[in-house]
């Protein structure tokens, strides 16, 4: 249950004695209907004994639904109260790209008014309702850009995200370290951090990496969906069996800077190499458990089991194909169909039409809030409660789990975990304490390393030899 409303209402009354002859009990989208349509409950001063068992049954059903609704409401109220005292930090939201791609006014931060309901899943009223205390805003750029290089688009995304944060100073505040998050939460602001999604943006340059850190990036996903010259992506062909020597140097330099290494999107071999070479906690900003949903974007148990030693956090995502086996199977088949269309249909408009036609004929299976909770509990079981968080991927997804339709629904997820027996202490860790600890771990590691290590001047040619660009 996710806080459904229970309603019992009279539908018909006997005009002579007022006996209720029809009741409807509605819970969410389901209903239970029990009716008596002929005789009144009482006749004069005499109870109709034949009807007593049916009315007792109706009363029993009514009381059971009432108790369930009260329990659900109590869990939701409990969740809201807890999240009012502990910052909920979401690891991944793609609103900045949504603003860039907005129909009618692309890249127009002012036109994309966050004070009213937005076209997708994120706006300020719903963030407030959802008790969001801290947000890593993804400043994603595609790995397939071929025009003027990655730097221009990446800098534009920094600009969009930072202007968006500055536009709402009463609600949002730029955060650069863990202490900022706690300070902003106490002031009633949503602490706003920036996360780069894809190491292709550094264009094989550690100097560019440092520049992005100075602009405010506090994590970088090592790859997006395209294998790089120095790291293998989960959804692309593996060419390096993990990280190259330059890739390892990227991780070391991120540790020296205090930038979290994000291992969502990378291959398991890259995950392993990053854990081997890294000295600071890692994160998975938006991934789920591969043991429950066998999708290549998810994290194997063998990697989850290494998080306690590293201090890192898996921030469980809401992406349907990552949390639902049925949705994952649909996604695999859709990708197969799309690959076939690209190979056989040269006209892009016709290709999109045929793709939409296929999706209409094959509706996406719905994931559920309960499945997201299952992944959270699996991560807790394998990695430990100190190493799990939340990474929605709102505004980066079109389909959403039932019960987690937008940023207002975070309390419903916590209510579900409350009903599963989670303690307040563990819920606070999930909400934000774990990722705060990881961020502080990255900051303390950077403070130590900067005392003994100068900025790296290594190049990919020096460490890996000359190679064609990805």
C-alpha cells in the first residue's frame, strides 16, 4: 500500500426506515462492493436475524479496510515527519537537459518556470511536497555529439544548471561540499550539487577535468553509454577490459580534487578497477541490483559486496527497465527492434514512425514502487545499510514506476519501507546520511592527497600510447 484513501459511502437508503442497503469501499483504484437491496436492516422493533451475518461480514470488511488505510496513512505521515528532519538527497535528476531540450523555448531558464507544474517530473512545488533536501543535478551531455566537440555543450549545461539554481534563491542553493548541504537544509533550501554524466566531456584531458571541478562539478560518471578511449561503458562494446592506465589516472586525479567517482553506466570491469585504484568512496548515482533485474546497467553483487571496505554508496534508481524484469525484457526487445530499423530504414522520420508504431503495439510493462523497495532492500542485504541511497533519474526517464510518478512521491517510498520494518536510524542513512558520509570521505581524502600530490600532467598518449578517438 502507498497511502491509499479508503472511503465508505451510503449509496442507497430505504425511504421508510433509513437502513443502509448499499455500501462501497474504495481503496486506490480498486473497490469492494457489498449490497443488500431488498429488506431493511430492522423491521419495527424486531431485528431481522437472517440478515445479521451478512451485516457482520460487511462490518468486518469495513473495519479491515479502515485499519489498513489508517496504517498506510500513519506510515506516510511518519515518512514525511522523518524527511522534515533529515535531508533527502537524490543522486540524479536530468532537469538541466530537459530545459535545454524544451519545446518552444530551448535553453531558456526563465521560460521553464519551476514555480508551476512542469511538463515532466520535476518542479519546485512537487519537490517541496516530496521533501527533497538535496539534489545532484545531472549536467549530462550525449556521448555521440560530433559537431564542435564536447566542451561547448558541457559548458552550456553548466550555465543552464547554475542559472536555474540562481533563479530561485528562496528555494535552491548551490552546494559545493557536505557542510553546505546541511546548512542549506536548515535554512529551508534545496542544496543543489552538480554531477557530470560521462567522462567523454573531459576529452582525454586532466586539465579539463580540473576546470570542470572549479565550475562546481562534484561527481563525474566515468562513462555514459559510449565506450571511451580509457573506459568501457556497460551498454557499448568493451575494448579495454576495464580502465586503461590513463583511466586509472583520471580516478586518482578525481580523488585528489575531491570529486566523487560515479560508477553508474560503466562495465563491471571498470567498477572493479576503480575500486582497486581509488582512495575515496565511490557512488553509483542511479543504478539498481543486477541480482534482481539482469540489466547491464545494474550492479553485480560481487561489486556491492566491496562497498563496505570502500565506503561507497549505491543510489537506487527508479528507471523501470532497471528495477522490473518484465520492463528489462521489453527494453531488450525494443533495442533489438531499433537496431534492425537503423540498419534497414534510412529515412529518419520513417524510422521514428515505425518505432512508435512498435511501441504502441507493445506497451511498456509497468514497474512498481514495491520493486524499487525490493532493490533497496537487496542492496542493504549485500552491501549493508550504510551503503545505500536514492538516485531517481527523474526527468531523464519517460516511463516511471507506479507509485513513484514524480518528485513529490519520495515519502511514499519511505512509507513502504516503514511498513517493511525499517528503523528511523536506517531510513535516515538511506535518505542522505550515507551520501553525506561518502562526500565527506572524498573531501577528507582530497585534503590529504593535496598535501603530497601535485596536479597530474599525464596525458593519454604518455600512459596508453597513441590511439584513435572513440
